[in-house]
C-alpha cells in the first residue's frame, strides 16, 4: 500500500497581500519536471501557498519502482510560475532592468544560493538571496537550437553552467570570426546557463524544451547531487534518503512616492488644506505614530480646465492590497467638519513599463513626475 509523504513544498509569499501569501501566482510543473515525477512516482499538488510534491515512502527500498534510493538525476525539478493578474509587476518591488517579457524572458529562482529565513516560527530555505528575489534579473528564454548575435566579432564561444565550472558545451572556435554563431544544445538539461565569448560579457539565458508563454518566472529545485553546492538546502542525500524541505520565494510590495491631485468645487476655499498620512506606531500595537504631512505645491495644476492642488508624500509609501489596515490618508481644512478620507492608489488595474511612472489614472494633462522616478498619482474630484 502506498504511503505518500512530503518531499518538498514551494511557498510563495508577498507582503502586498494582507495575509502575506501571494494570490497572484499559480504553480505548475514544466514538461521535463512532469516526466521526472512520473519516473519516480511523485505526486504534485497545487496549494493556495504554492505547491507540494510527495513521494511514496513505502517504495523506498532497493529495486522498488519509484525508489529515490537510486535517484540519479543531475538536473532540477522545474516549475512555471504563471501570473494570475495583470497588476503583479506594478505592486511588486522589482528593481531589475529591463523587465521580463512573457514568452521572451522570465525571472528565475533556485535553491543553490544557500539562503534561509524564519517564517511562522520555522526556517524556510529561500530560492533567492535574502532580500533580493530578483537578483538574477530577467533571463532570455532560448530553445535548444538558436543563433547568438554579438556586437563584437566572435572568435570562440562556450556555454557554462550558471555557477562556476568548466564549459558544458564547447568551446567552439569560429573561423573566420563572425558576429553570429549557431548553437545546438540538444544534450543539455533544461536550466539556467551562461554563454561566454572572449572580449564580451557573459550572456545568461534559460534553456527550455518548450516556449514558456505566459510564464512570469521559473522556480528550480535541485534535490541533491552535483549541482547542489555545500550549504544548499536539499531534500535528498547522496544515498537518496529524504529530508523534507520547505522552499520559499519571498516577494515584497513596491514602495513609491504618492501624489494627490485634489480638485475643489468652484470658489471652494482651500488655502488651509492639509493632507496627512496616519500609520500605527511600530513601537506599540495600540499607539499611533505622529501624522506624516504631505508637501503642498505652491502653485495649482490645471486638469481639464480646473485647478487642482497637488500634495506629495514626505517619502515613499508602501502599496498594499488593503492599505486602510495600516495607513490612513486624510484631508483637513476649510469646509470639512471631519477629516476626509482619501482614496488609495490602485496598482492592480494598470500595466505599464517599470521605467515610467505608474499613475492611478491616465490623463492627457497629467503633470510629469517631480523627480523623474516611479510614482503613483491619485486624482480626487470634490
């Protein structure tokens, strides 16, 4: 009788969401991962937190089908992380440029960095350096046969593993030198590699059997073997004995300058208007920190033929799924018997490049960002 137990789990956390779990990414195995799991009788289960993989504990003996005691795979279990909403890149703190393009490039996570972090009283192995989930940047997706075009003439070319080591393909001499080289990487397993050529910076890429259309990222779990360096959290030792692991991707919410454009009624007095942000005091669950005053622009801004008063946040503020739980923004002054609660930026319904400001509303007369950096604008018409 089969007895299935946890081999490893993949958890995806995100500080944007109120409960800390990322609701915007779905997990599914790649075709090569599905083949590997069938070979060893593993079960995949998608969970609200991410995914789990189970093995048959009753089959762990020499010669038994599905036994991990003979596990010889030198590659990884690879999973596609698919975005379930268009706003993911807007509210996620992604500091790498250029941004990944689904079907062309993607982000990448694996357990080779050796980092860990405590969550809920237990330690989880991170699939990225601590505090840097996008440290690997956006990796171009490449099929097994592709042409590489260089800006400088190529005299030789080689493909290296993502980590230090000898070439896994080549080096191949190019005579006479040329700007283009054709690669056929049919014997390499799916994964992250670097293309190296004398006189040129290394070109990192992700090699895959199938186009990863719609993929936001790839998560690679190396269970053990030659790829897993000392200190990495692995779920199989050299003999195939299991140590269950929880692997975690910890994403953070974007922190941006906020600007409010408040349009008063005609002839409505507003000279003494103020905008304040009220947040809980980090030193006490019951205390409230001193309000943070937004800076008021000296001049009004014209929006659709009406004058708007612009208020800028005193510093970057965090965007979140339910901002009212930890942040209140209020307008006070003439005409308001009680402070007027102001709306929050909606980062889930726009999809713009990371290189430009991210407005909450597109307007032909939208003023340029004060400092040219990313920011979010909120428009309030009274």
